[in-house]
C-alpha cells in the first residue's frame, strides 16, 4: 500500500475491537472507502502491522484473533 491514512487505521481498529464493522460492504461504507481500498487496508494491517483479523460470518463482523493493533505493535494507547 503506497499511502496509509493513520486516522482510518485507528478508526478501523476501534470498530474491529468493538465488533461493529458489519460485513465488507458495510465496513467500507462506514469507513467511506471502496471495498477494494478497505481490503487493501485490512491486508496492510495483517501483513505489515502483524495483527490477525478474522471475519465472523455468524455475527457479520471483523474481529481480532489475539491482541489488537496496539498490543501487536507493542504500544499502549495514550
């Protein structure tokens, strides 16, 4: 991914932590992104930031499997 909007990453992190993303279409709409851009951000978070993000088909939401973004990056929120 060429450019990353940190505000979008932090907003995505919040929504994933609280399991309020909805499916990919809804998550992209909430983030004001196209689905392909949403998937690029999710790939960036998974591959470059090292977080495990899964999708729960039953609850229709994305969630972390293990530590979230700050714990995976060994950071503590301020």
